[in-house]
C-alpha cells in the first residue's frame, strides 16, 4: 500500500487563488491536504474542498484534510457540510 501524497497549502485560499488550485489535477490514489500554512479563507475554499472530494471519489482515490483553519470549519458548519469533510484525527 502506498503512502498518500501530502500537499501543503500556503497563503490565502480565496476567490482570487482557489481557481488556480482547482485547475491543478489530482493524482490517482490518496491525497492529504495540509492547511497549516493557510492564512486566509473565504467560501471559495469550501467550494474547492468539495470539488477535490468529488474528483477523488470519481477517480477512486481518497482525500484527508489536516489542520483546517477555524474560519473554514466555521463556514462548513454554517453551510451544514462539516460532516462531509474527511478531517484527519
């Protein structure tokens, strides 16, 4: 079994930057997105997470989310989708 690829995100994850992240393809297999370097988020970050989850599922892969910033978790709770997010233990 191969180890998942860890992608560390940095800086702002907002409307201005989320599209560029989405354009990058997801490799097949397991992915871990580490948000420890993210400094600012808006609802675009949440849309990006959902898109990554859909793509991974379509490709038969997995996604794990680490160190989500509290503002992003608050948005997920506000929209009622926090239970959908595969958070790392």
